[in-house]
């Protein structure tokens, strides 16, 4: 052996050893008469039979599937758009006259009622002028009363009465003007709402147009969006819309179209549409970007879950559960014609009738005409199976 290693090397010795082992295995196989191959085949057969849909297949080679019935479903012609949320009513709080803020009657985030005083501007000079006008008006009105009595007794002429009446009217006008100047220095809430962030302080000099704060009524949200003029026939007052926003991705906001603009933008060839969204919990805020789906032309149509459909090159197919021999159900491959698909449902135009059972789970492993067993739906399944009668 040592001589062989030296002459042919270690590799030759390894090759010889492998050849000897092969001869031993072949000899044992011939002596057993092939029994080892039969045992291996028998052991492999159950494994091959139970592979694939184990846990969803019944006995006798009939796989267990889930089925649901073709039924009526509401479809709409969906139109997608992007819109911007706006408050139902919104203003910027700004003074009418240039003056100093005397008092602020609100704080950021306050909820205010209609008519509530929000800002008072300095009005010392105007208050003095108003007091003077009020006194002058009282004197003029008293003079008019006395002159009227004298005229009624015949001791005053018509000309005298007319002069006194004109003076009294002028005094009343000066009083009204003084009151108006005072009112211009008081900012009241024109509608109930929520005040935004305060941007001014008492004692600050303000001019008309300078922002003191904002006031928004967000009990409802106006959602404006643009649609192409070619889709104008699909938007009309009262049509339902569904909106989503990234801030509340798990929520759906529904509303209706309130108005459609009377003009089409000649540059973009679009028309502005306004929808109203209820906002009772006030989670939507003005300025939010929202995706809009217009659901026009609602209609009822026969529909099945999309997961039941096998889309092939030559069309769409489903496995319909039918009664077979001996009460055994079978899966027949049926070609259908589909229409609109939305929300996981597909509109069926041809190929199925109301109540037909179609396989929704286990579709990929079926063959046309294959016996099937209907199983119970597992907890959490999107579509519960419907068992055919009989």
C-alpha cells in the first residue's frame, strides 16, 4: 500500500476506495431483488400526495375550497381628483382704521360666538366726540319738541319749524357718525368659530390690512377641486364624493357636490367643483390636501370578488361550483365577461347568474371538472363562503 501511494499518489487510492464501495451497494441491491426500490417508492407516495394544499384538502382527492355567491353590488363611475380643504367661513381679523390696540378679548384657539367682541382699538378722542354729539343731539331734539308745540298753538311759523327740524336731523346724523367711528374701532365675530394664532398684542399700532388673527368656522369643510371639461357631465349638484387625507390615512370622509363653477378655465380646460364635507369632530383643517373620488352614476350590477377571477390571454374565467354525480360537487371552468372593478369586487356582464357559487380560495390548484369539498371560512377571511343548497 505504501508503494502505491508513492507511485500513483493519494488521489488514485481514493478513487479505488469509492469504486469498491459502489460494488458493495450494487451487490446488496441484486440480492434483495429490488425490494428496496419498492419501499422507497411507497414511502415517497404519501408525501407527494399530501404536498401542496395540505390542511385545505379533504379526503378522496377532492380539495377543500371556499366559495361565495354572485350577488348584486353597487358600482359607480369613479373620477379621481386632488382638492384643497377650506373653512365654511373664514376671515382675517384686521382693523378698519389705523390706531393702537387697547384690548384683545380673545386668545389663540378660543371658540367664540357670533357678535362677541374680539378687539378694541384706542378710541379716547372718538369717545369724546361721541359724547359731544350726543349732548348736541339731545338739545336739538328738545328744541324741536318745543317748536312743534308752539307751531301747534299757532305761535311759531312753518319756516321756524322747518329750520329746527333740519337742525335736529343734522344733530342726529352727527351722533350716528360718532357711533360709527366708535364701532369701527371694535372688531366683533361675524360668525361663530375658532380663533387662530394671535399675531398682535395690546398697545401695538395697527393699520388697515395688518393681521391680528384669523377666525374660521370649520363645522363644515368646503373642498374645491378641478376636473377636466370632458368629465363635466359626471359632476353635478348632489353627487356623492369620498375624500382621503394623509393626516388621517385610516379614515374616509364623505360628502356631496354643492356647486359647479359656471366657467371653464380656458388655459387648463378644467372646471372648479366645490363639495361640502361634514366636520363635526373638527379634525379637518383649512388648507389640507385631499384626494377626491367622485362617485357618479350609481348602479346595481351582478358582481363577484376579484380574487375568484383567473385572467387569461383570451379572457376571464372562474370556477363555478356545480352538483356532480352522487352528490359530489365539482368545479366547472366558466368564461365570463367583466365590467368595472372597484373595492375588491368585479362587475359580471356575462357568464354567471344570480346566486351562482364561484370558488374564491383554492382557485390556482383546481382543474376543470375536478371534485371539490366546500370548507368553512377561517376567522379573518375577507369573503365568507356560501354553501350551495342541496
